[in-house]
């Protein structure tokens, strides 16, 4: 029996209490809509599950979290039913504590690092984090930080997770922050790329509205480099943060890639998930045989979205095996439950079409795993004589993304990039252009939401240090610790 709430931690609770995950809607029900599939844990389960934490002196879960979230602290408070205090602790290290638990692959981060792994199921950290923050949003006047203005002005380019995190941190320091976004809605891939069955759009809108109440200004439908120059931003602001993501899709380089019915995955996801019209040509999936190429989270999202759009068959083709697939195992399991199929160790060789130029099949070859590559993953190689043809009416390419090159005619081209187009930054997230900072996918390449949040936080701290060091900047120096 647990001693949650008694003030006496039971260090054997992990043995006595099984892990409980949030209830999940049946697959037959959830494939009919785009609503989130997981419910919240109830209060009793949250307290019991939080009591399973061993309160390690050197918490490996915290080390496994890119944000170094103070997980044991808020787990201890949650075990005592002090949910508002727990949420307050979680907000000190995360700008999106109700969003990250919905989209983070906890099995590869905090939960995967839990000391219980190998002995028992890890603590359900993500579910508890989601609960305490939803509880705080529902049961109290959510604290809005309205800092005393410090005289500084900063422009944030891009309203994705990195830009929103940077704007949040800077506004709390007293900066006047203006966010410039090319789309008409804030959120970036949170809004346009991640399906609503993982992250309801109202959750993103709620977070943006909190920033607006803090005084962050949003200028929508403005493309920096076209509608306004970098120099124009710097003339009105003392620093700029670039959080513009990496949205150049990796191409499918096989014969037949030009056939009708071959599409990139992100426009498909955006069209089916965005709460507004994006002016994209409609993609009909109903009754079609859909093949998704790739094995990452975008591929899982494409599969599950195609199922909800009425595809007759939905197959994922991936050149490595399940153990080497980068996509979330939880999302893989959900896709399987919802009717998607997987062909591992399979690689496309060519697309076949009919006389009308429409795709009809994918010709593939079976693969085997050879020696590890530079990243440590075993490199796939073709098995001679193992070709197989897979019927297809629609192909979705989900091979990932690269940063979009800065327009050569724009002064953004002053910013140094590396050999694959990623923006170069120093330890403070500053580029080679003084006062211009960057973070998230534009620096890292495609990565996790939590990494973009981390970069946005680091950049905000770097911007504050940079401006405090400028003799002409009327910025108050940081208060000494303590």
C-alpha cells in the first residue's frame, strides 16, 4: 500500500504499485476523429504513480530531460496532492509544460533514463507532468508574468516552439518582444505539423494567449527576408532571434518520383490538421492505397492521419528494422492499433505509373543490416534478388527536412551556415552577425519540440547577457544570485 500524502516516502512503492498509464480511447472510436486519444489520469492515480519515485540523490530522469526538468521535486509534491505547487516547479524549467508531455518521446528521454528501468516499469513522468499543469490551468488563475519594462526591444522570427519559448523568457525579463510569423496562426509545427490527435490545437492557442497577456506582440503574415529585412528588424530592435525551423523536405531520389499522386508528408499533414485553410490543393485519400516512406515521427503522423481520412490501406516502408526506427515506439504502437501496416527492411527502388502518369506501385528491395555507420546505427544494404512490388495510389514522403536556404537577395544571407545549411551559432546561440541569435531546427536540423524550447531559453539568456554588456543599451544588469 502506498504512503502517498503521509509525508513518509515509501521507497518500496515501485514494487507494490504497478505503473498505470492514462486511459486511451479504443482504436475503432479514435480513427473516426482527430481528437486527442489519451485522457488525463485522475487525482488518486497521479498521487499513487508519483509515489513510485525513489527520489534519487542524482536523478537520472532529470539528466535524461533536455530541459533538466526538476522531475523528482514535482513528483514528490504530486504524491502529496500538492498539484498547484508541483505545476509551479515544472514551469520554472519548461515554457510549455502542458505541451511537451503530449509530444515528447518520454521513452527515449526522462522515462527511458529512470533508474527503475530494468527492474520495473518507469514512472509515468509525462502523464503526471501533463496532469499537474492541466490541473493548474483549470483550478487557479494561471500566473501571468508582467515584468517591469527594462527598455529593451527584441524581435523573434518564427512562432514555433523555439520562438515562443524565447519570447516567453524575454518578456519575463522585461523586454518588449515582437514575434514575426509568416503564417496567419502561431505555433509553427505545433499547429500545422503535429496532428490534433496528439496535440489539440486549442492547447497551443491557450499557450499563445498566455504570452499575449504577458505583453508579447504577434505580427502575423510577415515574412522576414521578403516583407521586412534583417536590417529593418535590427533598426527597431536591439536583438533578433531566428526560430524559423527547417522545412525544406528531403527529396525522393528514385525513378518515377515525378508521377502524379506523389506528395511530401508535411503539406499533407498541414492540410488535414490546420484549423484554417492554407490554400493547398486538396489531397483526397478516401479509398486509396497509401504508402508512407520513412520511419520517423512524421511518418507515424502521416500513417495515422491517412487512416482517419479513410484510406483503404496504409503501409509504412522503412529501410531499417524496428529497433533502428527513429519514430516513437508509442506512436508506432498506436499506428498498428489503428490499422496501419509496416514493411521493415524495405527500400524503394522506383515508382511505377500508368499511361495517365499516375502512380500505381512502389518497386522495392529487401534490405539487411550491415556494419554500423558514423552514428552507430547499422547501415542497411540491399539483398540481391529480393525485389517486391507494392500497389499504391498515393505516396507520402516522410524522409525529414533540411533548413530552407536564406534568400540570396536578402540580407539574411549574411548569416553563416554549415555544410548542410544549418545556421552556425556560438555557446550563447548567437550567429556570426552581432545581436542575431538562432535556435531550434534551423540550427540543429529536424529535432524534438523540447530541443527547440531549450534553444529558445538559451538564446533568451544569451540575448540578455549580450544586451546587458552593451554600453549603449538601457538594460538593467542581471540581479546577483540569491
